[in-house]
């Protein structure tokens, strides 16, 4: 099954506890004076919508048609596109890519093309802001099974998460089994997908950034701004276009 296929229908419910407002404030603080922004992997448009209300001009792309449909309903300017191959004649003040889109780039070629997309579309001195799974934390904490239950007025969702750690490839394959129950009819549906997530060391990021014409100027724990550690699963990087 395609990643974020049926899964995307229940995405907003599964992440309704995610503090998009705080995250948008955080990203806005990193963007500074940038106004024209390209978002690689905009999902359902929650960040883009909130950043738009703060005065940023956001254009987003995402691989999932379902997510793009939802983003457009929020008034987000966006289109279906692959972060590795998307091209436009527009040049942006900054590029953002949130919620571990970088970690969905599993091979070196994927990562290089992802950075190339950002590099081509950002002006000199512009920023590329992205977050990813941090290698020291993954190797210390180790991936584990998780269960998440959420519901709204219409459905109840139970998501079972089972990881498969491919340490020789710096990848965790996250197998999702999602049980959906319609609360009105009692009808049930099961969705299964596998998301392969790559984790990176700081040295890895610096190498890929340099090859694409960027310099890493900031590395910190996502949202808290703390120094990354073995307890930090998600790390935010800011790269500057040279």
C-alpha cells in the first residue's frame, strides 16, 4: 500500500494532540524576515495555514493527493509533488520541511535529491529548515511497540505501531495497523501501512548539506531549543544557502 494512502484519511485525528500552534510559532521564529516560503511535505496544511495567518506566503507540495485535498480546504496554496523531483521557476526566501520528511528519504540518492530540491528553490543566504530522527537517540532508546487510541464524534481509531530496526541501513521500518470503528454503524475497517524512517547523525546532515551548497548554522532539539542529546528523538536543523 502507498505510504499515506488510506492512512492519510485519519492523519488529522491521529495527530489531533499535536501542538501545531506552538510549532508554527517556533518555525516562525526561525524564519525571521523570510516571507516567501516553500514547504516540502506540507501534509494536510496545518503548519502552512497557521504560518499564512502570521504573514508568510506559503506554497506546499506533498506526495499524497488526499492530504493535498485537505490542505486546499484550509486555503493553502499547494500541489501534489515529490520532494525529490519537484521543480518550479520560483525562488523562495526559505524552504521548510517538517515532521521528519527528511527521514522518509531512505537512500543516499533520495537524501541528495531532497537537498537538491531545497537548494534549487532557495535564494542565496536563504534558509532550509528541517527536522529528522536523530541517530544517537534512536540507538540509545531503541524503537519499541506502541499503541495509540483516539476518537471523534464519528469514528474510533486504534493504531498499533510495530518497528523493525535495520541498523546496518540506519532505518526503522514502522509497521502500522490501524483499526477504525464507525461509532454510528459499528462497521469496522483495518488499514495497514509501513513507513520506512531513516535516522541521521549530525555528521551525516552536514555532509549532505554541504554537497547541496548549504552550511548548517543551527542544530537543536525540536521545539525546546535544547542541545541535542541521546534523549532527543527529533532534531531541527537550519541550513543556510551559500
